[in-house]
C-alpha cells in the first residue's frame, strides 16, 4: 500500500499521502491499483477504529511493521501526517506495461532517481501477483518469497521460457519457472542500459539491499510531507529476530548460461548454482507479501 499511496504525488499537486485509504472508492478503481483492494479495505476497517491516527500515518507505520516482520530492515516511521483532502489523480502509478523511459520520468517527477526506483523494487523480493493473471493468484516473483533477499535480482535476469498461467497478459513476460511470475517492468529495468549495472550491484554485494531499501522507503514515506512538522517515532516499530538469507545463487535447474547479463561495464559475478532437480517455488499464504506491489500485482507494504 505504501508505494501505491505515496507515489500518487507530483510537486504541482502538493498532496499529502493517505488518500489511497481515505478515498479508496476512487483510487481502487485505477487499473494500476488492481490487486491491492483486499489489503486496503482490510486495513481501512482497522484504521477507522483509531480516528486520532491519520490514514497516511497508518499506511506508513503498517509498512514499516510488515517489512520488519519479514526480517527486512528497520524503516524509520515519522508521525504527524495530516489527512489528505482529495484523491490522487489517475495515471500517477507506474504500470507494469510502461516503458522504462515512462517509469523513470514518472518517478523523477515525484523526486526519485533511477537508482532509488531500483532500491524500492527490492520489495518485490517479498511480493506476489494477484490480478494480472487471475488464474494463478499469489504467484511470487522469486523462489524465496518469504525471505527479504537479493534473489529477485538474480532470477529476473534468467532467460524466460514459459508463462506460468493461462498465457501472456499485458504487463507480463515469460518466467524461468512454472510457479514464478515476471513483470514486464522488472524485466525491462533489469536489462536497460540506464539501470542494468545498478540492478546487478545487488547481486555483486547482497549487503547493500537492506540499507538502500530502508533509505528509499523512508524517502517514499515522506513524499509530499514537511518532515520538520513530523515526529520520529521509529521506536514504535517492533524488533524481530534477524534472518541471515543465503547469498545470491542460481536456483537448481538453471545455470549461469541462463543469465541474460546486461551490464556492459563489468562482468556478471560468479555465484553458486544449486544442484538437484528444478527448484520448487513455494507459494506464500494469502496476505503474506511484504510490500505493495506497484503495478497491478499485490505487495502490501
């Protein structure tokens, strides 16, 4: 939810966040918000029980807690956002069928660099699709859908060989595994000359994912806000037992030859390849995705 809510912003609008929830009857009709109606409606029912907390604060606190509960990094939580006064205009949220140029331009208008967009896409490590192919809801984007790790960045570069559901859909490209879904937007960003080397950097050094994601998410949570009027309440985000994920690797059934390396500045790093039969990808339970997917998939941060 956090991305879908916060990115409905342009400097010309001077808009506070929280509108996705307050004006859900309007914004859930936007095609790019397909698949997040369940978390929005469910959480709005909870938020209504606490009228002293703004919708914007509720959404960003829920995101910080959800990410930490998935053993992701601790995201700073700033309290004191005013409630929005109007719904976001349509077509502010990047769509999975957009070109890279269109995505970068939209994010740039909201104040984000290409690198920060890739940082935010670390959320897809915990995300699933729900509405692009309705025949296979809750299909994850990588083989470790309940672990916040860099595996998403590896597997997005594997050659696609199949559609996991009932054929091709707008915003979808072929996947390397029958139980894994691939967004066209992720496929393009992983291979575009403007973003491919930064994409690869998550595979070269897996330690960067937490700090980069935390910094980008804090910036996202402050879009359209006056930080000086907010209070740092990060201590309210509960602590959890940290999980040390495996280093990036090639899942069983694939090899380095299946990687479509796209960074021309340096070679693709040497990473281990799992042996044995083709990797079986678990489907996380409904509602266990870690972010808000941007693009018609479901990510409930």
